[in-house]
């Protein structure tokens, strides 16, 4: 297995487990908020879900950027 492929699989497993834990943890959240986009607003989502998804997306995009820089 190539090191890049092994790293991608590890990051997918890690971020998927974070996403599943996020769903379990957000079940009892009462604080809900909207995200203002350029065109429209989103539906009311728990604040922890918005922050958690942002963190996971940043982790995924940072991983792909670092793989591209090493090549």
C-alpha cells in the first residue's frame, strides 16, 4: 500500500468516527442557529453541529492540501 493511500484511508476512518460521535452528541442540543449564506439562510441547526461539521471539513481539506504539497 502506498503511504498516501494509507493516509487517506486513515483520515476517512478518523473523520467518519468524529462525524458519528457528532451525531450522537448533538441529539440533546437545544441551542439552534441559522447560517447566513450569500444567497439564503439555512434551516435551524444545533450550534454544536455547525461547529463540528466545520471542524471535520477543515480536517479533510487540510489533509488533501498536505498530500498535494508533498508530491
